[in-house]
């Protein structure tokens, strides 16, 4: 049977976290009461004039540079015409054939080396308002009793990033998105949170036989709200397309939704032809001509990018851990521990597990390392408490070590003897075959030592005495 090769391209939208919207001075942001952040511009009143947000333009250039794009000398805002209730202007201000950032690439590290994914463009546009469908079971328009429109989102600056169809597996798509998201977050231009809708991704998927050079018909997968769902959705669509081709059918160009529960895709609407948006230059805005010194300054401000750091980290902790550390933001914690003398393997482990949801104060670095090195001597509870408090208070190592585990058998033996002597009835029933009574004795020892006794040693001691 011929081998099939998936061909995947991604389209990513991310909200910029500027204080104000793209073309007006309304506050941008997530979570306010509906329709409290609006003005004539973002409500689309006739005659209202847009004024571009300078910060949003700078941040888009910054992202473009991080993606190795060429920054256009001249970029033009266009009107993209379409009708929808959340778009009462009848058009969206977007960029068309002269976008701000062109021809980039991003290296996606993999276990077997890197893959370079081409970036066709990154451009700036405004988001539409948000339609909320009320009364249906699914939250979609089908079955809803009525729909409300919230204009708080209307006019939020949005960057659209379009990749080349260079991605060859669902897993690679997921890694690309993880890395892109982390890059966006580290540039400080967006929170890029899928659950809040500040990062959204659609996938164009087709398959072809190994060795084919052209592309077959592709479909567009929408409505996926986590990286895992995107990967699973792409996999489901690849399976479906292979099945269609192999059974003698033909893949039809269409938009699909991924249904998590059934792990299948369902058709949304059939695309007979490309949408015709009748783009034309926005007459109310002049072209953007980014000065060279601005571009140079933004380039000089770029931090060391996540992909580069994964490269160096994978030599120290292996590829999977390196990817995890960097893409979850736990890397900083591991570096803090290493800086104060912990080995990389232990540091990576602690950063991704015990400290995963905790953001320790940098000043706690030495104390954390000391406690981790001595963790055999500390009760689990004391260690957990110290980790948790490391985000807000300075840890006193001496104080924590005072709550050390009593693991010395000679120290525990007299106590065990005393408890057994005082529990004749329980000893008898244990020796009569009721093994479960052992838990009672362990409990007594823990109570007497205020939880500091090493349970393993206590168990050993008790068995030795009771079974003899
Ligand atoms: Zn406004």
C-alpha cells in the first residue's frame, strides 16, 4: 500500500494586549461587562474615523522579526468586505497584498532534528465583535433562540500569521503552535491563551502520496480550543481523507469542525469557490512606512528565542523535557535551581512537577536547593508547604529542617515498644491473623511523633516486633 503524507498549513490569530483598541481609544481586554467598552468607531457609526494604534504596529513588527520575516517598507490597510451581524461596518480593516511582515520562517525542534516551517505573512487587522448565541444546546447558531452581540471585542488588534504548508504531522503542528505561543508570550505582546480566545488556530489539511509534488484538495479545520484538540483534529482529518482517497472517492474542499467526543470531523459549509471579499485600500488610513531605525531598534530588543533555548537545553535534559520546560514557562524555575547548585535532571523534574503551579521568589533559590538536597530528612508535608510558600515568603531552611523526619530506628524503637505494650488486645488480634491492625499501630506512632516518623522504618520495626 502506498504511504500517505499529510500536508498541513496553519493560520493563527492572536490578540495583542495593547491597552487600547486598534483604531480607537476604547480599552481593549477580556472579561468586562458586555458593551461597556465602545465608541462610535468600534460601533461602526457612519463617518467615524479610525486612528491606528502605534504600539500595535510596533508589536506586529517585533513578532515579524522574531519569525525572521522581512518587514515591508510600505504596508497598506485594506477593507475586507463581508456581511455578518458582528461586523456592522460591512467590512473588516485588514491587510491584503501589502502586509507588514513577509517571508519568514520558524525552526521547530524535534527529537530527530529541526524542521523549518515557512511563514508566508504576518499582518495586522481588527477583530470583529463577539456573537453569543443564546438558548441552544451547543452554543452555536443552530438551535439558538436568539443571539446577542458584545462590541467590547470589536476593534481589538489582531495579528494573523499564515504558515507555508510545510508541516508534515499533527504532532509537528502542535509543537509549532507551542513554540509560537511561547514566543508571543515572551515578546510580551499577548497572553495568547486559547481558553480565553486570545489565541486561535485553524488548520488546512490535505494528504498526498509519498513522492507526489503537487497538492491535493485541502480542507479547513476550525473551532479547536487546545493544542491537544488541534493535534487530534488534524489526525482525525488525515485518517478521513486517506480513507476517502483509498475507497476511490474524492476529498471536497470544505470547512470542518472537530468534535472532541466522537473524535471525528463534521462539515460546516461547503466552499464552492474562494470567498470574494472585494478588497480595496482603506481610504481613511495612510500606508504604514516603518522607519528603518525603528525596525533596527525592535530587532535589537529581541530576547533569545524559545527555539534557540530548546536547542541548548536538549543537550542537558533531553528533547522532551527541554520542549516541556520551555513551552510551559517552567524553564525559568529550573534555571533558578541550577544556578544555586542543583543538577539539571533534578531541577527539570522539580520545576515541572512540585513547582509546576508555583512561581518561587528568586531569593528563595538557595533555600529551595538546600531543601531538595535534604528532602529525605524532611516530611513530605513540610516540603510541600515550603514549596507553596516560596512564591510569597522567604524560606527559613533551619526552621524547615527542624521538622525533620525521625528515621533512626534506635530513636523510634522505644516508642514502638511502649505502644505495643499498651495495646495488648490489638497485638493479639494482629497475631490472630488480622493484618489490617498494623495500620492502627502506624497511626499511633505518627500521632506520637506528630507525623515526623519515617513510615517505612516504622512499618519495618512493627513487623519485626509483631512477627517475632
Ligand atoms: Zn471604540
